[in-house]
């Protein structure tokens, strides 16, 4: 679906319109912004627009030979560069192949487009190889880079691209989009996904696809049982063996922010509605110093988890749960 998108997400329409109405396009763009908000879809739609033989209404037509080839995934003049596996680096070989692609003549007689994401995943050698392509632009060849963290790119790469920031949708726009993308879910389920995804709708849809709602309720039930001493930390840590650590770390992080807001009186209800009662209970019994210590521990370990450090997941979860419980236990 994503690869074939002809239109950007609705909240990016103003940026899109301004872009496609330009009579001349830059030879390299960098689309930056938070993850999960449709940057890749934007870049793919723009690639489709650039390649289309008869764009209409500011979009690729979807019917011409070029569009049909692209939709079939066999357009010879579009090249997508991404890590071989999600979370891995984009290696120099991939960028060198890109150089070959750029130096060839367009086979369909028109333009050539490269879509590269996430650009921050390029290792040093790959970035240097790309720089060469950027320094020697080829006529009718367009480079579209997509990045969650444009500030992590080489300044020399950024400066050779036209940088276009793509923003988050409003809450209402995001929920409306989720309503169309996930009509089978109830309103409160879509809102729960929206909160879990930090307001990023495409991330929310990914979470739905990986069954995060079910995992979430399992973890929430586990926390309740833990606090009531009906379940032990090690038992839960074993039971959660199929739940990605990244998700658990994200949830505890978000709950901790709720705890801070609730315990300082900055908020009266938790953002995480499914944990509202638990967090309200905990906020009343918290020790401020312990909360600070916990937060530091969580930040450090969340960083290790997101950085794909080699961790013993059962021990880590057990330690996390014990500390969480200790937050509200009198010493
Ligand atoms: Zn077309």
C-alpha cells in the first residue's frame, strides 16, 4: 500500500500542494520529521508524481505506463534504498549501486528517482558515497531522502538537499485517519493506539498490526496483579516472553511521565486511560526521590533496549517490575 501511494497523508496536503506546484524541482530533497507520521508515504507519492507521464490534479495519474510499472514494483527508473533489515545500517554497497543507477540513462526516457530511508541509518562510508552523488547532480534525476532524525546526518549532506519538514497531525486529524485505516476497532481502542504511538498515526496502525492492544492489556493486567501481590516479578517476566522489549520500555516511560504529572498536580487524569486508576493510586503513595531514581534507571535501560544492546530480557524485566513495585512500597 505504502509503495504504491499516490497521495500524501491528508495533514501533509498543504506542504504537498506547494511542492508539486513548483515549476522546477530541486535535485535532492530531505523530508524530515517525527517517526510514524507518513514521511515515507509522502516521498513515495512524490516519486510517483515525478515519474508519471500525465500527472493530473497535482498527483500521479495511476493509469499511465509509468504509473502501472511503478505500481507493479517494476519501474526501472525508480530505486529504493533501505536497510536490509529494519533497524540495521544502510551499507556502502547499497549506496554504490545507487551511483550506478544514477549514472545510467533513464530506461523509460523520462526521469529517474531515488528514495532512501531512513537516511540516518547510513553508516559513515555510505554517507560519504552518497555525498558524491549529491555533489554531481545528474539532469532529470531526483534524490528523495527521508529521515526521522535529520540532525544526525552529515551537515554536508543536509546542505545539499532542500530540507522539507513534515509535521505531526492534530489529534482530530490523526483519529479521523485511524478511523478510516482501522474501522474494525472501537473508538477507545483507536485512542489507546494513538496514545501508545505518541500521536503518530502510521505508527499507531503498525502497532495495531502487531497486536499491541492485546499485549498491552496483558501487561496492564500483570501490573495490577503485581501491585496486589497476586503475581511475582519473575513470573510476569517469563510470561511476557513474546512482548517486544521496546514496547514495554515505551509504556513504562509513558506511565512514568503520567506519574510525574499526577504526583506534582500538573494533571488530574493519566494520559494512559487504561492505567488511570493504577497510576492515580501510585501517585498518592510515591516517594519523590525514588521516582527520580527510577526514571534515571528507566531512561538508561530504555536507551540500551532501543540501541539493540544484547540484554537478558527476563532479568531486565524482572528488575524493572521489582523497581516499579518498590516505588509505592514503604521502606
Ligand atoms: Zn501516471
